């Protein structure tokens, strides 16, 4: 396999894992919170936290590395406008994801400590921040996907 095909394959796989894990874990947390059972949210929260460390973080590290590798192999200048926008959007996604991870830990821990029954009010309050932070991260990654595929030359 030549370097370009390897880089492209790794880039597509990491993008798929990053996006798929993000939307999958978000769905699971939203679904668990809808049930309003602390013991369920504690269990689902544990899985969500584990998935972030096992899948999201590694894919999130591989993604920019393979993207830079692909740009180099393709002869793109690293200062192409669409690439600069990609970097900014990726940083927005990262800036949303970092507090989301911290919130997931706190929500999980609050629900673990609670007796079986309704989700504690503090966990529900933190969940609202978690939910709101998911939108800019999700939107930024959707835009990055579009930029990856379209590579608009006449963008600005």
C-alpha cells in the first residue's frame, strides 16, 4: 500500500470513529437521562467515559496527524484557506469536547453516589451544559467533514 492510500485510509477511519463515537455516546447519554434513573445514568455514563478514552481520544489524535500527512502528500499548502478553517473548526470541537468529558465524569459520579431513583438535580443541571456544549462540537465536525470532502479552492 502506498503512503497516500495508507494516510487516506487512516484519515477516513479515524474520522468515522471520531464522528460515530461522538454521536453514539451522545445518543446513549441523552436516552439515559430521558429515563431519569440515577442508576441507569451511572452505568451509561461509565460506558460513555470509557468510549471517550478508548475511541474518541485516539481518533481525535490520529485525525489531525493524518490530515497533515495527506495535505503534505497531496501538495496542499498548509495555509490553504479551507485548511485554516478546518484547523479552527477542529479547535472549536476540541474546546467543546474537553469540558464535556469533565461533565460526563461529574454526572456519572453524582449518579453513582445517588440512591436508586431520580437523577440528582445537580447532575441534571450539569447535563444541560453537557447537552449545549455538544452542539458546537457536533456542528464543527460536520463542517470539517464537508471541508475534507469538498476542499473548496475558491472559498473566501
